C-alpha cells in the first residue's frame, strides 16, 4: 500500500534568446509589382535559416548563449562500462538517463 506524500516542486528559470535577420531591398524592386513574390521568398529563406540555426544549437550548442546541445551532453556522460552478457542493456542504459 502506498502512503501519501507531498509533491516536491522545483522552479525552473527559462532564458529566451533571440535570432533575427534583415534584408536590404531597393524601393524600385518593391514597386515592380513583384513585392508579394519577394515577400514570400524572403519569408521562406529566413524561415529555413532560423530552422537551421535552431537545429545546429540543439545538436551542437555549448550552453553559452544557446542551448546545451545533444552532442555535448552525450560527450559529458561517463562512459558506459562493459557488462557481462547476462545484464540487460536497456536496464543498464536506463540507469544513466
């Protein structure tokens, strides 16, 4: 039978970082009637650029002014010791994560 216990809560501090970009476009180019196409193109290009930088930071970020990346987190883990064949690998890995 389980006994009641008080939940223990922890306050997290989240830091929001900003990534921005800009493009220099001449007024004649905007007035050529292709303004809507240019707008769609720039939104696509900037959207892809933001996605690339986010993916890079989530994978290889160093934790300074960017997320701590997965690659760095894996490298900082202690090495997994070799176990005899009778140990379950899944159970062994779960002790590390």
